[in-house]
């Protein structure tokens, strides 16, 4: 099964730090979004690298958080 990974710019406001921009990751199977990970990256470049790597590895969405734990450590 092949998934398509994209990222999306988001705007948030936090009472302590004010307004900020972050990037979410979306995972699609066919044309349906099957996974949405909000507020994941602080830079578009990081989100792009992550989505490209997930696609190159044919990552299944159920392994995303494990994969993030590995690459963050």
C-alpha cells in the first residue's frame, strides 16, 4: 500500500509565547487523508525532508511516531 505524505503550514496562538507558525504532516491513501499530525515542525524545510523520507521508505502511518522518536534522539 502506498501512502502520499504532504505538509501544511499552520498558525497558532499560545497565551505564553504569542502567535507562531508550525507545519503539520498529512498522510493520504488514494485521495483520502488517513492521518493528520498537527504542530509537528517549526520549519517548512524540516517538514519537507520528513515527508520525502517517509515516502522514500514507503512508511506506513502506524509507524510515524516510532520513526519520529528514532530521528529525534
